[in-house]
C-alpha cells in the first residue's frame, strides 16, 4: 500500500520502494579490519546467525577508531531532487518473502536524494545469513537516464508491509536514514519519527547522528504477526546493537532492545527519542498566514512520571530555541501525542494530520534518575521536524562500558494506558487585558466531570509573573470544565505554568504544564 500525497518532510524515511535480489555470490572483498570485514567475518553471507553476534560486532567496532561509511553515489543518483527520487519504483516482484505466505514482505530502499549512506541488508533464513544484493534490472527509474554500467547503487533502508491482517496490504514501518524509523497503526499516515539513539542534540558543537551500518531481517514464521530486525549502529562516539520486534495492528507495537559500547564518555545521550513537527495551533499563532487553523504532527508531550502523576505539556513553536527538562526517576512512560482526530479541526485534505500516530514509550526495567527532555526549535517550514523529546540519563555513560536498555513503543490512535482523570482537550492563547498579559483557556474533559463536586477548583501557579482573572465553567452534560486566566509576566521573558483540577486535595485532571515566552 502506498501512502498518499507526501510532503518533502514525510519523504525523509518514507520514499519510494526499491528492488532486491537474494543471492549467495560474494561481492568485492572488504579491507581487513574494516567494519564491513568484521560484519562479513561474523555474520556475513552463509554464516550461522546468532543475535549475540550483532552485539559482538558492535563491541569489536568500539575497540577501533570510527571509520565513516562511504557516501558517494554513482551518477545520476548523486544529485537527485525529491521528485526524481520518489519517481524511482520497484517492480512488484522485488520484495523479500513475496509469495511465501509469511504474512509480511520487506522492500529495501535505494540510495539517492538525501539518503546517501549505504546500509548492508541481510536476511536470516533457516538459521543462515543471506545477503540482499542490489540489482538495477528490478528498478523502474522513471524519467532518469541511467547508464547500463551505473554500478551498485546499494540500499539506504527498508519498509515493512503486512499482508496477513485482512484487507489490502498494510505498510506499517519504515527504517531509513541515520537511526530513524517510523511505524503506523492501521489507517494512519506517517508523522512522528523515532530515533534508535540521540546524541548531543541542540549543543553548540553540533549534534552527532549515529547511523545504521547493517540490518539482519529474520524471516517471520507464518501466523506469528511479528518481524524481528537486528541493526548495527555506529558513530564517532559509540557503536551498538539494536533489536526491534515489530507487531502491526490496530496499534503497532515495537519492542526496542539496545546495547551500547561508547568509545568516549557520553555526557548527553537520548533514549527513546522522538521527533515531530509543530508549526502552529490554537495555543500559538504568531504571525502565521495560513488557510489552515493548525499544522502539527503531535499536540503535546505526555508523561507518566515515576510518582504516578500524569503530565500534559502542549508543544510550541517558539521564537528562540527552548529546552525543557522534566526531572524524574524511573519514568513509567512518555510520548508525543496527537489527540485531535477531527478532520475539520485541521482543514488539511492533503496531509490529514488527524491521521498521524500518537507514539507512547514505556521503559522496560528501571531507567534510574534523569529527565524527559523536550527541545522546541523555531521553524517557519513544515519540511523539517522542530520538536525532539527523549529520556536523558542523569549519569554520563562511560567510555569502555557496556550499557543495555529496552523500551516498548505504541504507535497508536491513543496510548494504551490513560489516566482515569479528565484529560486536556484544548489549549488556547491570545492577548490578555493589556500590556504583555496573555490569556489562556484550558479545557478538560472526562467521565469524572459528569457531576460537579462542590469543592471543585482549578489550582494554577507560575514560576514567575502573576496569575490574574482566574475563572472556570463546568458543563456536566459535556463532561467538561473550562478554565480561563491571564498571565502577567511583568518584566520576565519566561514563565513556567502549572494547572490541575482538584476536589479538596484530590486531583480530578491530568496536570497541564506550559512555558510562556515572548
């Protein structure tokens, strides 16, 4: 199944399918001691597959200086634009496991456009490793003039398609570019992007982007509804092994298990990273001149902290880079959430943001002390993701150590675990009653608001400035409470606000958090 009408941003990791051929012949011999030689010697063509072998390769790479993968491309693929790249199509028969009745097929993706880094793709069949080799004869290059001797274009990633869940084939995952991957629940369109590893984002010296060097795709057993993918990542600072188990459905679940081998001390590492676009919505309009009332992949960062408190932090498109850290210990979950599912809210027939997935992450095991970190980058373009959220451990990861962590992702319409409290269903902001004041309207909805407790009250606070004109309205027939207030920042340029509905000392709603900046 092809996803309709993509933007350029959606194309990052979503672009046209590529062909493959399964073969046992060997290619050119890699240089001794090179990453490719270590891969070939441990889990290359014809070798017996052992998941521990991927970890062994990562460990061996970490003991050597980093060697970047060659990113040169044969002409004309080195200068493709977006339209030319998406015009490259695979022949229908060019899919791994096609016609085997295993419930899944996989399509390797060609290099080109912004996807220049090559990845080696293997399959695991009957316990043995088989190399997937590039074959230009299985491509339809559209209007490109491709010489017969153009050479080995290679692959940049792959997509996964379910053929066993009833109805039309269902594309549910795509892995392409750096350590980026995406997934979908049935009926959704690609939006938020996951990262297998995040290093030094928003730092003055620049972010480091680890990249996958190789994948091993285990041939799925019929009826299991699971695809297991092993990935080898590498960068200047760290190497690692990643095992991803994909289970598509009404919610697509991805279990991610990662073992890292740092070459240097990792002072700023992000686990469970998610990236998305937030341009504008009812809470932030700025000077937007757009016929659509809202443009975003996700409305908010939601968290269930180690103390069991549900937090809802609406996203922003600030005028300056903003970094927020929500300090915690052993978090229970966090994610970038898209709650609005009404097409009339977005008025976007082409991109249909209401069909973008919410992504919820649940740590497996204890993650100790750290913070959920949120980075909001000023943006006037939908092309690039300007929101990044991840878990940042408090303790640096030491060079020479071996670190394991795991988590479960839910790519879904709504997270599987939701509070029995009223949820934030709207955040609006506009001019207040003069000066620099801003007026906020926050709406909560939940079954527990179908009756009005006599001691119901909104509790709102700010880190600086002052809260004024606090009012609220209860609508039991709609199971809704609306809270309005003005923020007077005074001379401050940043105010952290917090709002929760209470009856006595008992919370009736999740906790709304917001950072105001000019």
